[in-house]
C-alpha cells in the first residue's frame, strides 16, 4: 500500500469523520455576526453534518454618513450590507472612518484592534479548522493569513 492510501485511511476513520470542522466566520463591511449568520443560513444547513460556525462581530461600529453627493457611489447598496443600525467594519481606509472597496492604498484605521479581537477569539473559542470571510471580511482573512505566515500573530 502506498503512502497516499495510508494517509487516506487515517484521514477517513470513523473517529475523524465524527468531529465537525470548526469554522470562524468573518462578516463583511456594514454587517455584524447576526446578519452574516442569517445570510449563510442555507449554506450552514447544507454543511451542518461536517461543520459548525462561530460568528463574531467586528469591533468598529460604522458611522452612517450622508454620501449622496459621492460621485463614486453606485445606486445599489453594498453587497451583503445590513439594513439595520448595527453595522460594523474590520477597518476603515478613509480618514472619515469609512471604507470604500474601490480605494487602493490609504490607511487601515482600526486594523490592529481587529487583529487583537481575532487573537482573543482564537484563545477563548479556538482552535479553528478554518476561517470563512465575506467581502471586507474575506480581505481581512487574507491579510490575517499573511500575518500568520510571517509570524506576526499569536494564532
């Protein structure tokens, strides 16, 4: 028997298949844990045999600003954006503490606090088998992976 077959046997034992994957879920800009959980309901039901999700809310409350004069603003609301008052973000890339996905470069205001929240969540509720992010949350997850690979995070 070759090494691949032995590995497949080890990975697919009854014991390993009975444990669900533990996934940390990171919402998008202007969402929160509750809205992201609701939006992923169908997906969660589809994979409930294999995965359980832990949803957390970003530490930075989004201040709703009147951007009706913003020429770059589309008529459509941001994809996945929560319509309720409890809207949060992982970091801001404009000095007015807002985030625009089309803006390249700029500051990352609040990024360090968000990293600390992730480290705290891993310490208190981890370990996690994976991280799922949406929109700004997916961008944040990519940055977290880079920081982890560089040895700059505690998780």
